[in-house]
C-alpha cells in the first residue's frame, strides 16, 4: 500500500505531536507515525503517574488528526518513501525525524539474562510501558535501588518513596542533578529525598546486578557492598535515537545533525527534539523540542525567515506527593534552574537562603546581564527571573530591581 502525504513525521512524542498539530492549524496536514500503542503523552510527567498522582489519561497529549500507529523500518531517500513494519510504504515531500531518545542501559555485570532481556524487577524509566510496569511492581516495603541521580533518577526515587518503597539512590558523581544545580541547591534536593526516607549515596558506582531464577535480588556496589533489591530502576541518561538516520546515510554525530532550519544533510529531511543535534548540542529537554517544532512548522508553511538559533532552556521540577506538592507534611518543594549556574571569574553572584523555610535563590550576572540562576522552594520569582534572562537586557546598575525579582512572591 502506498499513500501520498506532503509531510510525514516519525515519532509521536512531544516534538512530533506539537509539530503535527501546529502544521494542521496552519493548513498543512501531516501524517504522524508513532510506534507506541498508548495515546501520545507528555513524557515529562511520567514520574507523576508512577507516584500515583496522575493517571495515564491525565498526561495524554491532544493527538492530531493524522496519527498512524506503526514502526518505521527504513527510509528510501531516492524514492522519498518510508517503509513500515507492516509492509506499508508512505511517500513524502518532507520527512521529519522526531524519533526521540532511548534510555541508556549501563554496562553492568548481570544486567541482561541469556536472552538479552532485563531480569524481572529491573526497569528502565523512559516510556509509558516502563512506567506502568514499574508501577505494577512497586509495593509498600519493596526494596528499590535507583541507579542515577540526575533529573529522572531524583523524580523516580521520590515517586517510589511516595508509593511506600524503601529506596536507595546511587549517584556516581559527587552530587545530585549536577548538570542543573549548584552544590547548595543539590544539597536541598538531597535533604528533601532523605526526608521522604530515601537513602542517598553519591560518588557511588554500581558494578553488578545479581539475580536468582531470572529475577533481581541484589545490587553490588563498587566497594563490594551488596544492597538487597526487589526493584532496580535505571535512570542513567538517554541517547538520541539515530538508527533510521544513520541507515539512511544522513550525517549523524551524537544526534542527527541539523542546521538553523532544522534541515539534515538531505534537504528533504528535517529533525526536531531529542534526536536532533544543533550547533553541537543535543538538548534532551521539553522546551527546546517545543521551540524547534514551532520554528519548523513556520518554515514548512511559508515563513522563510524562521530560524532556530538555540534554546535558552529552563529546567523545572515539582516534587509532589499523592495529594499535592509537599516537603515533609504540608509545604511545597519546587526547583528551577536556567542558564549558567556556575559563575566565571569576574561574574557577580547574588544568593539568598532561608534554612528554616528550606528555600534558596541564586542568580549569576555577567556584564550587567542575567546569565543564569537556581531557585529551590517557593518559586514565585521564577517567571520574572526567567523573562529577564530570556530577554538578555542589561540590568540597572543599582541592583535594586534584581533584588526585587529575587525576593518578590509573585510573577510565576
């Protein structure tokens, strides 16, 4: 079977769905091909499903009209067609790769069974199926080891603790969420997790997963110490899915290489989202995916001036319980980070901390411009600070408005 569609988008994640919906709104219907059986969903909120706060339906994305469930197995660039696993062939004028990324599976002894499957009780945490499988397996009192202390690992550990599991979080680097947070903010995240009963180990390497009868029983650390485990969650980062692009002969680095028009080395193929590498950067975050989708929609519908020049992305995480945000029994615990949070020599740094309330605010100023910040707890100021950062306008020299932005309670 062969059909003719002007734009074919491979991948029904946030980038692909946003692009297809925007194209439809602009009068250029697209065929969106997604291989997951579930409705398209917001992957950022999977931890909320695991925590029991949201059902899968709550995080579903509004699906565009042209959604085809299937797996693309190859691209014929000369014929401008894609082949699907069911034998169908889809023709395109423009093909968009929005294939996302896969969870990184670390090189641990015993991680796979002889059939190259993960042992029972070992879970990646990337897809809705991963989330539902883990949610079904967790129970109060279960011993859970989360490997990886980045954004995903912290979210997973918190969700499992909320569900009543006995959680150990093993992070190889010296602090949690080291890519987004400075030491002070990271320490507050650790305090929050430990308040929920999570046992946090940093500078800790896992070397072995041990099981009996195909099911995990323990995890061995680099120093030889063994932790009993009913569940192991792999939160070791993600890797762009570039297999289709590579097999089709497109230029690939860590991701699919794209220019400012999100065009690959083939002028008829674009790429957006987690799989795309722009100006030597692979973002792996929601904000860049949304921005890229918007720029490409404009380009494909006639706005020849649209360009993607890189995203000034903000990371925001709300640590919540089943009934709402909390830190301990009843107060919120949120965090946000944007821009450059580590100052260079000569930068000005403004920090405000309240140990009693568990809040921390820090901004970095360079040449009278706000270049980054970290906020933990009570994020009323984050909206105003992010707007000042995104605008990249010079700050007044007396510093008063900046202090006002740091201390005001509204503006989010």
